[in-house]
């Protein structure tokens, strides 16, 4: 199906670092981690790796698992780089049995079938069971930092699948160490479970602990032997950065857009914060629910509150909207503006500001992909305001037609934040990227910014320490 001449011809179309990555994978029998910063073409490497692995082994069935937002991108990239492949993806109305039927039909039609599924569907009992019945010649875990939590059902089922696959096994991520040095263990074990088969041995070697005698709990205090961890990681991971391979890519300029709460809304914020502190002292508020409660603090800074019974949203102020309008007014009229948000009412706020600025409004959230081509690129040539929900749009889309990105609201995960910035800071960007950070002064906003700037997620421990401190 694939000749060496054809594969070499396709290799020559790749960048040098992509060719080096393929050599790295070949030496390791196509089992490894591709730790490339966003925009360096991990997907293209993986597609070529499938073709080369098939040429070496005669394999005919491969599985790609990834976030829902990247499914269309994967289907397009496989068709582009491996046009001989039959691609099976989930369509409306497909259940586990129909998936199996689709795989059977595809294998009858072609010598190469690539199945592309999202993590959320794969982890369901029926789909997982059907997938475990298949003889996969290779599996690819896209955005593998999502599997860092070894205790999650999603991670456990990916681990079970990986143990069954003896052929190609790849983890792809631009933020492998998304939580802590220990978060890499599960990703390493997906491609080589012999190095550190036991997580607790791994943790004990690379982390230091302290004990709370009253509850007999052992907690992580810090990390050690990190140079050795880096060496072990590089034995199974190909690492490439934009600074190394794309030195001409212009670094984004980050600009803060602060605003203050007026006296009335400052009182609302402070009262809710004091209530959280009181709940902490009484034991009602603990680490498990602290971050959920903190969402209410963020909503207050955005200018609204939602009743506990999920009733109508009550507007408190428009201070954040005014800050956004100030940013959009500063952007040239012929340039689109990408605005990342978190809460559903914030999308309506962004829509209202777009109308005030006389700009078209587009939305990217869940299944809504306004303005995107089937290849996940922002289309058109007008001056839209594109509202992107950070949970749904920080991966798998190309927004380089815009060079103005606004964080109307940040999430708590560093990986999502870094991925969001890379939507405009990637190959194809022809202008200097500007990243605006709208933040409410003396609130949780600044704690989140500090945490993300340190390349860390906002943790419950950090939040509770912040509340106690003032």
C-alpha cells in the first residue's frame, strides 16, 4: 500500500523537526511522546507515523483518541496526509454497535482504517467495551495532558487500552507537565509501563512528603531528582519548542486591562468572600468544594449573580463589559477580535459589546462553530468579535486571522490558558499578536493570573490560603 519512495516523498513535505521526530519514533518502534509546543505540527507527524508503521508491520487498524473539539481537525489531517486511509468518526445517532459495524465495513473497503473518537464517548461503558474487542495496531492519545489524573475513569480506560496495544502508541501534547512533575507518570506509562510500573514508587522517588498525624495523611511537600526525571522523560519523548524551530514567530505582547469594583459591588464581593472564610472556619467549606464556591466570586467580578436554583441571571454591573469595549475600540476596524470567556452569561455580555462596537458577533462553544471552515480555521475577512468558550475552543482550531486575543475570563487550568494563546500565536500568523488580560483589581482574578503565570493550575490549597490571607 505504501512504498518507501512514496513515504520518503511525503516526508520531504514536512519540516525538519517533524522529520527528526519520525526518526526518533522509528528508533523506539513508534512508541513515544511528542512534546511539541502548539503549532509545530504534532498531528502531521502522527499521521505520517501511522503510514510508516503500517509499512513496517502491515497493520491496518488504528485509533485516535482526543478532545471533542479536535475531532474534525483529525479527520481533515488524516485525509490530507494519508489519503489512502478510511476514516471512521462518530456521526449523529451512532451508538457502540454502529461504531463496530462502521469499522467492519471500512476494513472491508480499505487496507487502512483510522478510527477517531473523543475521550468523553470512549470512556462510556458500551463504547469502551466495543473498543476493547478490536485488535488495534496502534493508538494515539491527543492532548494527553488530559490524562494526567491517573484516578479518573478516562485515564484508567486509556491505560487499559494501551496495555492491549503492542504496536504504535503515541502521546501528543504541548503541555505534558501541566499540573506538576508527577503529572507525566500516566503519559509515560501509556507508551512504556515497564520503566515505572508503580505510581507510588514513582512519587516516592521524585517527591518529598510531610505527614499530618491527626488524619494519618501523607501530602506532597516538594519535588526532587528532577534532573533524572528530565533524562528519563527524554528517553521516550521528542521535545521541540517554537523558540528553537520557529525563531521568526513573533512573541505575543501581553497587556493588562484592569478595572475596579465600585463601592456597592465591592461590598457584594467582600461579603461573599467573608462568608466563604466563615464556612472554612466551620468546616463547611473544604478543599473539595472550595473551587466550586469560588466560581461565585468570579461571577460577581463579571457583573452578575445566579441564584442557587439556577433561575434568571441578575445583573450587578457592566464594568467588565466597559473594559472589553475599551479594548475592542483600540483594535483597527479591519481586524477581528477573539474573546475567550468561561461562563454562559459572559457570552451574552460579549455579544452586547460587539453590537455597541458595530461588529459582527460569532460564537465558538460546544457544537457551535460560527465562522470556522471544515479545517477549523477562522474564515472570512471582516472585523468580527469571536466569543470562544475556553473549555471548548482552546484546542484544535486556528484563529490566526486575528492577532488580537482578549481573556475576558480565564479558567484555572494552565494547559487551557496556554492552548488558548496558541490559537493566534502559531505558524500562519502574519502580524504581531496582542493578548489582553481583563482583570478586576484586588480580587480572585489576580490570584488566577499569578498562578497561570507560574505555569500552574489554580489549586484548592492556593485558593484557601488566599482567602485566609485577606
